[in-house]
C-alpha cells in the first residue's frame, strides 16, 4: 500500500514539476526531497553512516549540511527531468555546457564504441539526455521500475532525445552489438552490487562490492572507457557535462585479475569526483550493503 502511494506521488510530482516555471519547479522539487528525507529516517540514517565512513574527520554539522545540499541537488534534478519534453537544443545550451568533450570525441573516433563510466553525481539523468540532444545519443543500463505507470513515464522522458534504455538483466549481448557499431554505452558504476555480480574494491577506504561490467566489457571488446559526469557549477549557475581523458587499462593477460585491478581504478576515479563535490553524490544509497564474507553489516536495518 505504502509503495503504491509513493509511486502515485512520484507520478504526480513529475507532472506538476513539468508545468511549473523552471525556478519554481527547482525550488519545489528541493522542498519535496527535503520532506521525503524527514519522513524516511532510514534514508537519512544511511546518509549519515555513509558520510561518517567516507569523511570520518568531519563534524556532525558538516555531514548534515552536505545532506541538505544533496537534497537540493536531487530536487533540482527532478525538476530538470520533468522538463525534458520541453527542452530544445537552444534551451539546453543555456543550462548545460560541455567540459572536455574532446576526450569523448577522441575515444569515439577509434571506432570501437565508447563506454562512459559514470555515477549518481549531480543531475545524472540530465547528462545522458543533454548529450543526446546535442547530437550524441547513447545506450544506458537501467533497472526496471515496478510501477508500470511510472516506468512508462520515466522511460518516455529518458528516451525522448534518442537515447535507448537497456534493462540490466541479460544486457551483455546488446551492449557488445552497440559497441561493435561504434555506439556509446553509459554505465552507472557507483552503486552497491550483489556479490554474484561484482567484485570487492576499496571505495573511500572501505571494501565495496562494485559492478565489474565496465572492466569486463572493455577488456573483451576493446572499447575505451571515458569517465563522464555532470555537476552543478555554483559559480557559473549552470551544469557542466564533463568528460575526462580515456582511462588506461591494466592488461596483464589474466582477465580475472585485470577485472579487479581496473574496477579498482574506476572506483578511485569516481571517488575523486565525489570528494571534489561531495554535496552532489547520492549519499542515501546503502553503498556498502554487500559485505565481504564474515564482515559485520554496516547498516542497522
């Protein structure tokens, strides 16, 4: 019952944010997320635990401030997402600017496709949408949303500019086909992963089960890995869609060992991005939920 009400509220919220002026929509979205965190203490508690793990030297006040700023970023992203059907290239150019596009184009020119290593940073839904609107549509992996009505709406918005959503389950064949055609695949690689689907690497100094898909696919396909993410530039009052230089992979010939080594390299890259702008990462996700064998749980619930 509660889950059904939450999905109905999410559907209604997106519809409402889509008709409000942008400034009002962003303010309203931020307020809704702040309220949601107050009503869901388990999310707030997870955020506090994560921040203690990642930044043990911080005060409680610093951690609370980052969670408030994170809520603002999430609310702003919801507002931007709700406006996708209305955004034209000209409108988006006033909101999103490229930084390091040449890194992406250089990797794409090799003709083996591109794997974009990314995470839940800034307005991550806006990153793939804007990239497609600017002429570079891509495939990206998604988890299905249980509510069909919300799933249909979200899918329509995500793919409005030509992007293609690929369900994670049984996605490998489609990903390799896209890369062979020289296409681009984006993979969010910063979430907790079941032990059967990932490897343990250090993330903020704590073992974290992390998807090995980026490393395994790149090693087998030869597709370059380019870190890409979007963040809010407070000084310039717009989003920056940033592409870093291609990651040089470890290739020793031992695939299992190389997968772990490269996944660790990717985790460090994402960690450094988050360290520079901690208020723009999804701290309420239980990143360290999957534990190494014999290790005690980190989250009480």
